[in-house]
């Protein structure tokens, strides 16, 4: 017991020294807003031959990578033993998950403009109704995503598009971005992500039914404890092995599009089993998104819903210091209202209510609800993924320096 106490004291002393180095190395990272980060360019059809009717788009900026902006050099100075795992091998999946349906939306919007020009009839813009995606391989940050959009159905009020996403086999000539249009001409790898995105025009419904108790009401005692921006910014990589090392390193890093804050739910969750635990995230655009771009607003909500979900579950499962693998496999996102109600107008905060109802066979399910500032249930997300502890848990509670 004496040896264990001594080892623990030595570890805590080493950890404190690391944290001091981290604080000294703190810096602010530039962050991209919606217009910059989500920019897509359409690739002229004569530059690609991928079948009739295919519309191709390309991203312009490198995808964000969780934890990459943390001061690892300060932490790993004199480090001995295996390095702590802070993320998977790829970029944040929310980037391609938001950009792929946006490419589908831009294709539909272009077709709508052409139809209006031909007929003179102006119709309400179709808004994203659902996104059903499958992740196949990790995305790489040094090259663009290339999106091929194909038509599934185009009705009077309902539309469907399939998007397949690939990346070039070689890094971009401008790996830090913006990526040049010539990158779209490079040979492409196999599909890394695919999704079906459906759209519908706004309609006047007969009924509007939801739970009478919104997230704002259900967690009013917790939310009233402080202003939204006084909660901790969402950690760049919300896994205990990392948050303990960077305990004093707060901030958004280079996380694009949104300001996101994590509500402290530790007391609420303390007496609950994992399936009954809840995490609230508060978010809004870091800069205004054009109000008339309803599909841009919707993909921002989908982007938010993918943030840190599976790794937070690893903490609840006791894998916070021994996570072996966490990866999204499939992810479905549904808008329950007319698209205009998803527009983030003004300075008010939206709530993401997250839970994890099932874990089995190294698979897990995350469910989340998106609540408007007025307490309206706007969207729901369902994510299935891999979650498993390391075969040999990291001995992070022993001195490594």
C-alpha cells in the first residue's frame, strides 16, 4: 500500500508539472465560420466521367481533427511509455457528415433555380428532412473530400439524393488549404462515406405534438446555475485520459462553425445507470449563417450532434483511461419540423440532449435530441458505433516520466 501511495504521489506530481507546461503553451487558434469551412465548389462535368446525371463537388478546407491543436509537445516532453490515445486515425466525422448532405442540397437547389427560370414558378425551397450515413474509412486532413451526388427521386414535394464521398490517393499540393480545383482531377480512393439525404418542402400540418416537458424545463435547475458561455467549452477530445492531462487548457481550439459548451451533468448522473445518464450541450453559430440558407443551418445541427458522443460514453463505461477503439459506423439524423424552424436566428442557444441507451458486443448507440431556444423538439439523431476498451488498459495512474 505504501508503494502504491508513493507511486500515486509521484504520478500526481508529474501530472501537475505537465499541466503547468500546458498552461504556458496555451494559444488561441484561428476558427473558420460557416462560409469558409463549408465552402464547396462544383466540379465541371467535363473534368470527370462518373455517369450521366452525376453532380460532383469538392471541399475547399481541411477537415478538423480532434485533439490536434492541443499542446502535445509540452505534454510529451520526457514522456516514457506508450503515448495516450486522444482520437482515431481520421478527422472529425461530423465534417463529412455535414458536407455530404450540403452537397446534395446544393444540387437540389441548383435544379430548383433551373426549374424556376424555365417556368417562372417560384416554389418554397426543399429543406433537408433526413440524413442516413455510413462511415467506411477514416478521412484524411491533407486532401479534400470529393462528393458525387446522384438522383434517387424528385417528386413535387419530396426528393432523395445519394452521395458517395472519396478522397484523392495523394495529398493536396496545398495540404493546409484552400484546396485547388486541380485536386478533383487526381485519382480517388475507395468510398470513405456514403449517405442518402431526403428533402421536403414546407407544409402546413394538422397537428404538432411533442413531449410537454422540453429540455429547458426538465433541466431548468441545472441550466439556471450559470450563463451558457460560462460552462466549459466542449473539450477538443472529451476522453478522461486527455482531459486530465490538459485540465487547465480550456477553449474551442480550431473547432469550426459553432460555439459549443458542455453542461456539468456529473451530479445529475451520479446515481444513474449508464442508459439513464444525460449530457447537455449548448451551441450556436460562432458567426451568423445566412438566414435564407435553411439547409446550411440544418447541416450545422447535424455537425453539432456528432461532437464527442462516443468518447463521452467511453468515460461513462469506465474506459476513460483505457479506450481502445471508438468509431462511428452509421448515423441517422431527422428534422421533425418544417426546415425554416431549424434556422438559428440571433444570439440564443440551442440544446443537444444526449443519451446512450444501449451498449453490447463492442457496439453502442447514441441518441440525441435537438431543442430550439423556445423549447421545440426540432431534430433527433441516432448513431451506432464501435466502442471497446484497450486489450491492455493503459497504466495512466503510474508515473511515466
